[in-house]
C-alpha cells in the first residue's frame, strides 16, 4: 500500500538510532573513565556495562519502529542515556563502598549495579508489553475507574500492612516479602494520572461552566473563580483526599506533594482557570502547616532544613542520632565537586548516605561538578518539553491531559529531589527518575515512557492514518 505524498511525514527513526548510538558511546566512555580512575586500567567489565544500553536501545528502538513509528525520536535516547549513566554511577558507588568495607576489615557483599541491570530488563519488558498492547492511548479512558481503584489499592496496601513488612526509615510505603520489596506508589501515580485525565475530560465543561462564583467585585470587575458543583467535583476531590490521607498515614510526604501538584496542574490545564492554582497553593500551605503540627517526622525534616549544622542535643547524642547528617554530607559533596567536579571515580560520593537512591544527584554533583549536573538537568528538561509538545500536538483532549500529567510528574519529581539535596526545600526521600537505584522507580519510569511515546505517536501520525494501519503504511 502506497502512502500519498501529503501523508509522508518523516518518522525520524533514523535520527533516533543515531542519537541512541551517541548515548551508548557516552555511557561507555563514562564507565571506561570510572574503571581507569579506580583500577588504573579498563577491564572486561566494560563489555558488560556497555551491553546494557546497547541492548536496551536496540530492542526498544526496533519495537518502536514496528508499533509506534511516529513516536517522538528524542525521548528514548534521553532515557537510555540517563539509565546508562545511572548504572555507571551505581557501579562506581559499589566500588567505593567495597573499598570502604575493605579498609574497615569488612566484606562488601551487596553490590547494587547487578540488581539494577535486572530492574532495567524488567522495566524494558514492561515497556514493550505496554507499547505493543496499547495501540491507541484513548483505550485507557474506558478503564479509568478500574485503574483508579487499582491505584488506590497500591496506595492503601503498604499503610495497612504490618510495619515489619512496609516501614523503611519511618515511611510505610514498601511491601517487603521474602527479601523482595517494591514501592507500589510508583505505579499508583501513573494509574491515578490516567484516571485524573479521563475524569477531567468527561467533566471539563461542567467544571468550567457550572457552579457557584466565589469572590468579590471592584468597580464592576469580578475577582475570584467559579467553584464547581459538588456532584461534579466531589468524586475527584474524594479520590484526592483519600490519596493524601493514605500517604500521610504512610509518612510518604514527598509522594503526597507530587499527587497534590499533579491534581492542581491537571485541573488548571483542563479548565484553563488560574483560580485553581491559587486554591491549590492555599491548600498546600494549610496542609503543610497541619503536617508540621501533627507529625514529628515533618518537624524533624523542617528543623534539619533550617539548621543542618546545628549542634546535636544531649538526647540525640545519647541515642546516637544525627538527623542532619544526610543533608550536610550532600552539601559537602556538592561543594567538593565545584564547577567541573573531581572526575568520575575520583571523589568520595559513597560517604553520602543513600547515595544510589535519594542522593544520587549529589554523587553526580561531586564527580562531574555543576557543569555536568546542569547537562543532566538539561536532559530532563528536554524530556519534559518533548512530552509537553506531544500534549499540545495530539488531537484528543484525553491525550493532551495524559501527556501533560506524565510530563509534569517527571518535572515535579526531579524538582523535589534536586531542591531537597541542595537545601532549597526539606528533603522528601523521592528517587530521581531513570537515574536512581530501585526497581519500582525504574519500572514505573519505563511504563511512563511507554505511555508518553504512545501519545507522541498519535500526535505526529497523519490524521488519515488510523493506529492499526500505521505500521502497514510507513516505510521501514
């Protein structure tokens, strides 16, 4: 079947392949730099760590070329580069921790890099399943309430399990069984984003037009916004309150902040009313004040944020607790890196607590400096911008809200993480998408990528070519 000239929109798959090659070369160069610095030579391990981005990039590229040929060509190379650099840093931290253990006469038996390779494989497998099965993102609208129930189930489950099966560092957000652990909130945020987009598309008109005006008038000019009817806004508000309650119960305030921001942004995009942003900021201020008054965990994090170098109290000395240690080490790590960093493999990022998960940004900041860290942030900015571009270009309202919500999730999570490790905001314990160690975070991020690529495929596909026939009409 021949495609008319007017429909021959470039798929850019060749450009994607070239960028993937460049991403793989950068990852291989970074790993070679680490090995040369740490060991004085490059070993055969380089082949193993080079194979991961090569296989991930090649397999996902071939699948996209087959089932989503018009998908955005920049998203996948960015993810492969971030995932690869994260793996290199996790391996570098393993080497540092191994040396640290040897100096103290201990044995280091828990390298994280091999496990991260397994999580990457599972994430890619889920990515392939989603992008192959979901040929049209609009299908997700039919299952919005089912997906919402599944998302709420994922949120509720850790909070109702015994603390021995769900609590880590004071937060009950995990499910730990037989040495295996997952953080179901990473999947819940994607499921609830789909529900929020579907619900707001169905109720957008009544949310925008029907309701009661709240505000006042000055010289015949109304200042305020239209409050929607309870029967229209009620289900969404109930779902949001339930999310917040469950997350507060589990002490996962970082994820709670993410859900709050997500709902506000989706409401603003759906109704185009700035009043929702004002209401959102006011609710956030009230919620933050109440959380500070009620929860000791929040008070501790705020005190650490305000006074990270304060001397320890006698009670803290007696108990051996130093709540500001993580933040101080993170700030020292970033300060040591300076503008250009100490060089990959040449610093001591392993001295920062949780360097492979919550503080991997600090680890990169020490070894590649502000210059390199800005480069990584630019990659995330490009990812978010391309996601928003797909949201603006796609023709259906559900796709617009879905892509906007998924892009905002990545942007907000990155902002909260970077703000936490640099002391702009209190530290929240979130991971960096695609970069940090952790199965739930990485697998959820690959699921997010699959949905975003599916929406971008619909956005760039010619209007006269249906999804089911796209692969038959586009030349390889």
